[in-house]
């Protein structure tokens, strides 16, 4: 709580004049983060019509978001488990919107025959989202970088680009880059 207060330029005690608990403070931070994630990750990618390119853009934007907003990303994705049952319908929709959009875009690509015919679309969307989260967590923690003994690329940006391209390519019916 002291860290949050310091970021806001107030005392930890002052936070509790506006919020009833630590949980309510973290809830507001996560909701703010979800809105920012929508604006910086999903909306720019939505302008792309090609389904694989749109997913690659969304995934790339997600990595940039996580690296640019490390503290916020950590609060949103790496701190205490969310209590989904305590969220209002509106809050739940906001928190799940990026994942649901990813799955929706996969369904749209399925209608155009873009993805492998054996692909479970809902599971694929969930796996893609989880793999991007894992990548971001490892990058932000410093566990994946050029100093790793078997790092397969010259730099992190090349690694991320190939990771995303390969992840989306694995879903495609016809190989392309």
C-alpha cells in the first residue's frame, strides 16, 4: 500500500480515506488497467482486417503494454488471484473483453477458413492469451533475455516477433508469414 501511495503522491493512510480496503484499491487499479489495455492493445489491432495479422498485432501490442506499464501489468496479472464472483457484470465484461475479443476474432477467421479445421477456437484463444501472458511475465522478470545461456536470438525484440508469429502460425490452415 505504501508503494501505491508513493506512486500517487499521498500517504498510505490517505488512500483509506477514499477506499474501504486494499482489495478495493487493487480493484480500481485493475479496472483502470483493463480500460487502458483495451485502448492500447485491442483497439489498434481491430483496424486490421487480415485475421492472422490482426492477432499478431494484438499479441505484439500486449507485449508492448506489459513492458511499458510493468507495475500496472504486475498488479493486473501477477498479484493476488481475482475474485471473479465478486465482480459486477460490467466489471467482469471489462476484465474479460480482450480475451473475448481474441476468441471472437478467431471465430471470424474460422468462418473464412483461415485456421486449421481441427482447431478448438475457444481453447486456442485461451492458450494464445495465456502464452502471451507467460511471455510478458518472463520478459518483465528478466528471466528471458540475451544473457540466457541458450537464448535463440540476437535480441529480445527478434525473439518476441518470432514467438508471436510462430504462435499465430500454429493456428493457420495454410502456412504463411
